[in-house]
């Protein structure tokens, strides 16, 4: 199987999606519901090695921009997509001599589809007081800008000492709301991507790389 592209096959079957054997397999009533959906194909966009190098670069930038303090930097991860990025970034900051406090919010504008609903919902708020603290929002992807714009406005009312945003990915062509993002890892085309925390209907989060998800006809 080529590194640049993976085809997701039925479990324990080395079959083409177009083959009669595969078509007969998915027509079986015993096949799980998700295999009746259109086949999906992953095209690697950003490798695991490139992600690791970028995380180190971003950690160095964050450490340099926030003066040392007796209090740790609050890394505010936006669930669920930021979990791998947040974990790797916090460990890299520790290697740079910076202590971090990990906090979480859950915000959603996606509902099992490949496009944003445009409606921002806060499902879980942060648990700690951020007044007079250095806070960095850690997000997997900046696309329309609606979610991060809403979060920056909300969290600024809680009077942090500083409030910055770090997004691993950015889709400039998808942006509809201008929002300042101090740290951006990669700019990518306006395609639906999964892996390294990003999902499609809760699948593919545990990929080590980031891939474009194609739904084949």
C-alpha cells in the first residue's frame, strides 16, 4: 500500500471496491451499516514527520512570546480535534523549560458532515478561572473562523493577561470571518481532512498523519 494514498477496504478483504466479489460482500445483510456507505479514500497531505517538526517550531514560538512566570501557561484545547496536537505541544514546551496547565472546552459546528453548519455550540466550558493568566487556545483547524472568533470574544470577557490562538491547520479559502491567529502550522487547500485528531463522524482521529478524505462514487 503506497504511503501517499490508502484505500479503506472491508475488514480481512483484499478486494477492489469495483470488483464483483466486493459488491457481493457489501450487499450481504450481515455487513455492518457503515460499509454500505460510499467507499472512502485517504490521500496523505501532511506526514507524521512534518507534523512533529512543525509542533517543535510552534512550541518554540509560543515559549519565546510569553515571558516566564511563576504560573504555567494555560493551553486551552478545543475538544475533540486538538487532543493529539495539544499533547505533543505541551510535551515540547516542557522540553523547552515551560510548564503548562491543560484545560479544555468543547465547541461544535460540525454534525457528521464534511461542511460546517455555521452554528457554534459550546458543549463544555473551561473549568478554571483565566483572569490575569496567559492563555493559548489550541485548535486543530482554522476554517470559516466562526468558532475561534466566538471563543476569542467570549474568553476576552474573562480578562486573561494574554489570549492567543494556535491552530495546526488553516484553510484560507474557507474563511468567512476574520480572526487573528498568532500561530499557524500549515496552510492547506479547502478540502476535508482527517487524522491527528481530526475526524469524519468520529472516525480517523488516531491516524498519525493528516489526509484528505475522498468519498468515491
